[in-house]
């Protein structure tokens, strides 16, 4: 296994609360995937859920080494939960292209994500590694 990227982010949940109040669906639809919206809207504390996912996107953009730019935009990185609840990230478009560029030939990328919140903070850590194709 080869480590190809590491990123973290810490966010004040109250910032997301204010943004949700002010911009509502305009913010949600610009930043989040359908999977993230469905999950967060089902939660009692939707601001916490959106904040953790926002931190995950920023952490992922750092692990990709780009930040939120060069085709790596909010909705190109989406948090998905496995049936156990464990989260990972699904990348599309510009973010997927960047991930492919970082992945050595004959290997596949694996994205590990951990998120947490303790009001008023939410945090995410993303680790991107490359593993041999035959391990995947
Ligand atoms: C890197 C990014 C994702 C994080 O910015 P941030 O949340 O404002 O700042 P943070 O304090 O969490 O992180 C900054 C650190 O990230 C690191 N960083 C900067 N660019 C990076 C990159 N391309 N790859 C990896 N890490 C990077 C740096 O170490 C930086 O700290 P330093 O300048 O003191 O060395 C930034 O590129 C970005 O695009 N932010 C988007 C902000 C935005 O558009 N908000 C609008 C809300 S809708």
C-alpha cells in the first residue's frame, strides 16, 4: 500500500447553520450530492450532518492536493455510507480525474474517511492510498 494523500478539515457548525438559514436549497444544491442531501435531511440535526460532509469535501480536496479548484468542486466529492454506517467518498468528474492522475499504474485508489462532531465543531480526515489492483 502506498499513501498518496492526506487531508483534514475542522469547521464551525454554526457557520453551516447560518448558511442554511440564509441560502437554504441554493447552498444545499450547489454543494451536496443527492445521497448526502437524502441522508442529512433525515437527521434530527441536519446542520451537523451537512457540516461533517462539508469538512469531508475540504479534507478530500486537500488529500487530492488541489483544494477546491481545478475541476475539484463540491459536488464532485460525495460522502457515501456503507451499510455498516462507515463513510467513504465517491469521486466523479474533475475529482475523479485528479484521483486517477495520482494513482500509479497497476494500482487502484482507496479513500478512507473519518468524520466526527462535537458542537460547535465538526471535523473530517481523509486518507487516500493506492493498493495493487489484485487486492481490490
Ligand atoms: C485548501 C482549502 C480546501 C481549505 O481552505 P480553508 O478551509 O479556508 O483553510 P484551512 O485552514 O482548513 O486549510 C488551510 C491549509 O490547507 C493547506 N492547503 C492549502 N492548499 C492546499 C492544497 N492545494 N492541497 C493540500 N493542502 C492545502 C495549507 O497547509 C493551508 O494552511 P497554510 O496556508 O497555513 O499552510 C481551500 O482550497 C478552499 O478552496 N477552500 C474553499 C473555501 C470556500 O470556497 N468556501 C466557500 C463556502 S461555500
